[in-house]
């Protein structure tokens, strides 16, 4: 009698459930709850970055600040400037016009030497120790500083109307006129006028008048 191979029946094989088939809706819900907050965070970060981080254009066009002090030449790409004298007055005269102020007139003398081609200095601004800015509008018009010729020192005088409490720690900002059709950023001289508390008191006490002279060529640099 020939024996035949017979499969011996064993215990039933246990079939483990496929999680992807058994719980598809749960996985979709979990994926959705993870994805939605991530999208919200990404959108919020994108909005913050757009409003706070500098753009390539803003960085490319941002001015270059060159620090200096009174009596020290500050070299800029298109010329050099030097504050030679800081004075004050209760009133200033430019041509036939006289302007008084309840505050103080800060009168600053500047030597300006253009480089390579004729240039002008724009009207300056002043920043005080509290972050306030002055100089956009003045009660009197002084002659513009320029155009100066390359290699020649042009002496200019500016007058800025300020409250007396803006004198201490004041910094003068001098701007060179940009060339036409150029994307190069401004060069800005940031000059500490060296006005401490005692000097500020002296300047604030001045009640005289200063006549603002027109620009004058002082010679070769």
C-alpha cells in the first residue's frame, strides 16, 4: 500500500489586520490635523518675513554711513566732508531774510571736497540722543552747498532750528547728491558734534545773531 503525502491540518493561521486598510479614515484625519497647523505656521512666517526681513532692493539701495567727529575729515566715495565749526544763535540771517526761533539755531560750518566730478551737498539732518530728527523744513533758506569742483575745498554753512534739549549728543548727517541714472546708494557722513551737557548749556544760552555766508572756495585740498 503506497503512502500518500497528506498535509496535516494545523491550528488556523492568524491573519493580522492591515492597518492601512482597517484605519484609513483615521490616518487621513491625522494627516489633515498635522498638515493644517503646518500650513498656518508657514503662512504666518511668510507674512512676518515679508514685513520684517529686508528685501534685496532695500539692502542694495540702503545708504552707507561713515562715522566721524568734528574737525575730522570723513571720506565718502564721491568726496570728503569735515565739520570745522559749531555755533549757535537765537536768530540767523541769510541775505535780507532774518529768522528768529524760540529754541536755538545750530549753525554748522562744513568743508566739502568733491571727488572726480562736480558735486553738491544736500541739506543736512540732525539726530538727537532721543532718536528725533530735525532739518527737513527750516524757517529760512540758506544758499545750497555746491556744486563744488573736484579737488577744491568748498566752505558751506548750514543752519538748523532745534529745541534746546536736542543739542546734547547730537549727530549731524551730511548727504552727497547722487549722480543721475545711478542705482548706487547714498554715502552719508554721520558726524558726532561732540556736544556734552556743559557745551549744550553754552550753546543754548547764546542770544546773538549769525549771518549765514554763501559757499566760498577755500583753495585746493
